[in-house]
């Protein structure tokens, strides 16, 4: 039920008042709304008549608010701000009940950690359509730059066009049969990899580049026998006894195989960071923000 004060006031007139007050000019207010200056002046006079007091001091050179006008402007700004906030919350709530989010995800995460997160999201938001593109890092980053996805979940790199919110830090291990690692140790020195045939992600990937850079820095040559795009292929080749697969801890934990060795690489210890990746300056929709927040919340805490 409207109050007596609002019953007396035409809200369209109040909107015109705010525009004139913000511009301190009837002419500029008229230009802003695409009406004549005389029409704006008439609306202000009508509002002043309804209130029974002047809102502006008019001279030939300037338009200034009266004390009552200044007070009305302050209240009107707060009221409009609250209405806009309320409308925004309503629209965000509606957006969270229906909509679509497109995500580009690194295969390592898409096949291991992402499914249970999407299941949790879908349980709370069954009407939202989630589209997942499983992509290697080069293609993932390009899809983000081209605006073809809302955001990505992939490895952290140095790129001035993209923002990275790190949500996961993975240790790097190898996965090998006792044929190559007779002793079941929890760790293996990086330099010892030179003595084992390796199965790796391609050198075009962030992981492949990190391994190659570390080997170069330490002055050793690695014996890479196979390069595979999919983590499950690395696991399958290693399980068949064809070499030691270099992979992240998440893939190690997903790999079946009784008796297989899974030491973490040390001296130096290697880690790979994964992040929620967005185009710099881009604002995500409320639905995409909600999914990104859930992904961050359900990843293991990062230990430095």
C-alpha cells in the first residue's frame, strides 16, 4: 500500500527532477531524455506544485537546488539505489534458476575432479544447462580470448590477456611398473628420470614444457618414448609396461593398477597450478559466477 506522500507524487516527475538536479541544467536534462526544455520545465513545476515548495533556484545562468531540493535528491538517490539493488537481486535469482554456462576445461580436471562438482551444481540448479568443452591448454585459452566460453579451468601461464584465479595445486608424479622401479619409494629425484623411458604429455602443453625446461636447467636428457594428449592414455601405456608416465597427483589417484609405482618427483619438486581463467576485464554472469565459486570451493586447499 502506498504512503500518503507517494500517493501525491508522480514518480515520473521525480525521475525528471533527478535528471535536472544531476545536470544542474534544464537544457542538458532535456537533451538527455530527448524532450523539449519547456516540457522538462513544466514537469518540474508540476512536481513543485504537488509538494507545495520550490526545488530549484533559477537564474538566467544557472540552476541550483534549494535546501529542500537537495534533501529530496539525497532521498531519491537512496531510493533508486535500493530499487536497482532489489531488481538486480531478483534478476540474479531468476538467472540462477535458468540459463546456460559454457566452460572450457583441461582434460586432466574434466575426467577427474569436475564431474562431482557439476553433479552438485545440477542438483541445486536443474534448469541450468552446462556445456563443457574438454580442451588442451592452447585451444582452451583461445576459446576464452574469442569469447566462445564463459570461463576456463586450466593450467596457469603468463598471459596478459587473461586473469587466473588459482584453485588447485598438483604435485607431479610418475606412474610406472616394477619393471622400471623395482623399489616402491614414495619419491624419485628428477635426475633419475633420465634412466627411464618416459610417457609424457606433448611438448606443446604446459606440463610438457615444464618437464623440458627442468631437464634443460639441470643439464640432463630425457628418454621420451611416447607423447599422449589424454591422461588415460598415459595411464594405459604405463600399465602395459611401456614406460613411466609423468602426470599430476589427480591422475595418479585415478589410475588403477595393483603393484604400480607412483612416486612424487623431488629434487626439484614439481607442481602444476590450475585456475579459473577469464578474459581480463570480463564480468561473468551470475550463473557463471556461481559455478566458478563452487569449483573453487570444492577444490582441495592449496598448501604453499
